[in-house]
């Protein structure tokens, strides 16, 4: 019997539809269950599409019956923490269905992540020690690609999001039960995407000016990598449900621990859309901590020039922290992340970290990075035609393999780096 893949919610845009076409060509069968009109639009394959139009509380029982009736063997998700996906994962485990999870790259921006079972704080990486990882590494002379560390597809990503939410808003009556896991209405979310796109040229000007001011000041600075408070990696894998308490906690620790001539620089996420007033939150925290003249905020975008000069980096669990670790910078992570190994991130209390941040074991981290590149990272982007083509060249073979990307290397010592040479 052919394997039958069920797709739930994917990245904004046609990536899941393209992946399903590739699996069809490999002799598999593919299905899609959509929760809203954006899912339906991005799939574009009416014959294999099923609209879920029942109340949210009926999802688990409905999906359980659907999985059995259709003989689903594999479940494909983008992210694993949103409520519908979390329930689907539980059912997949009960029915011995193979779980394939895609996510933005752990080594962004020119990579995406593919794992079995879960991602981020639910990744199989969380149970692996650094010793396990380094022991499994291929020989030092195995070639690795030279990847840039700049953001490349932010505008395309935002445009895809605007189109996706625009379709949801236009056809909301067809899916009356749908509620976004992000906590805002569909019309508001669409407006936030459009606002982000329209503001992007002005944000770029402000970013360049503010970055230049920091770099030419000659003052030592610590960089704080802000995230999206509504993002599943924050909601599911940290003790925070928004950025406000994180900003206040970091600013207070900086005031208590950092040398008086150091400054604190907050950097917003590239897709920050203004639903949290970051400028007001940072200014309020600085006033409360008595360090108003030593704290600044820079709009999101490329990090390289700031990380090249920073004293340290602080985050909840942003993947951008890996750019800091790659440079050998001290990193403090206040949430759960795949790179939160004791050899990499500091275990110092936050006040002590600002006073004297301890550097990572850089050699061990570079080994961890090589491990990721040989296993779960696929070159490409969900949001451009060429980027999707790059992913598809490798994703189908990985999905049809008997073992997940980590198991193949850990259990047998086998690795296939042919995709890296493309």
C-alpha cells in the first residue's frame, strides 16, 4: 500500500502544495485538512482538500476518525505547538503515524528545519548531550556549505502572510469556527501584515541610523534579541507569554550587574508588526531601572554588524542566538532552545552574566553546528520559488527514509552530504 500523507497547516504560501506534488510523483498519496480559507487557497488542489468547519472542541474526535477512515500513515506539520497541531500529534502517536515537522531554520536565514516528532523545545535534540552529538560527527574533512548569515526573504515572507490572512478575511463565513492561535482577529492580523510592509522602508532607514549610532559610539554594548510574543516557541517553550516581562527582567538585571559605562541594545524581531509597543516597553523598563540614558531599541533586520561588536547576547530562545554562538559570543537564553546546552549558553544568573559574561565552548558549538547541517537543516526558503525548489530536492528523500535525520547519524554513523554540494 502507498504511504498516505496528511498535511495540516503549513508556512504561508504554496510550499506544502509543492511538497505534496513531489510526494505524489514518488508514488505516495497526499491529503490536506484546512482550518481556514488561507489554507484552502495555498493548497489549490480541491480533489484532495477537506475543509474542517466544526467547532474547535470537536477537532480531536473529528481528526481521529478522519485518520482512521483515510488510512493516514504520515502527518506533516509546520510547527508543533499550535493547539490543532498539538492535538494531532497526540493522535498520531496513538495510531503509530509517522510525524514530519517543518520549521524555520535553526541556522537562519538560508536554511529550513525538518525533524521527526517535534521541533524547538520538543525537538529530539533536547534529549541529546553535546557529547552524544560530537561523538556522532562525520570526519572533519567532510565538506560543508559556506552560508551567509544575513536575512534574505523577510519581505517575501511578509507578503505571503498578508495574502494568506487576506483570503481568510474575505472568506470568513465558510469557516465560522476558525480562531487564530495568535490571539488576534483575522482582519487585525491582515492589517498588521500590510502595515509592516508599508513601514518597511522607514524601518530600514531608522535601523541603519540607530545601528550606526551604536557602532560609532565606542561604548561597550550588550545585545538583546527580542522575539514575537505570540510565537509558539515563546508560548510553548518559555515562561513568558509576551515580551513585556522579558524586557523588564533583562533591563533590571542589566542595571544591577553591568558596568556603568556599558549600554543595552534591544533588537526587535524582523517580523515585529507592532502588536506589542516595543519602544514604549523598552523606555518604561529603562526608566523603572534607572538606566534611561543607557538603553536603546533598533528595528529588526540584519544582525551581523551588531553581533560582530557586541559584548554578549541575551534572548528567550531565538534561533538568532546561534549567530552569536558562531562568533564565540557569550549567550544567555531564558527559555528552552535546541542550542541550550551547558557548553554553549551561560548558566550564570542574569545579573552575574551582565557583570562578567562567560564565553561558550566555541569548538564544541562549531561541532554542534556541523551536526545540524548534516542532519536537520535543508538549504532553501519557504517563501521564494527558487528556495522552495532547493528544499524539495532533498525533503522528499528525507521524508521517505526509514529513520529521522538524527537517528541515521547517531545509530549507524551514516551521513549523506550530497545535498550540500548542490
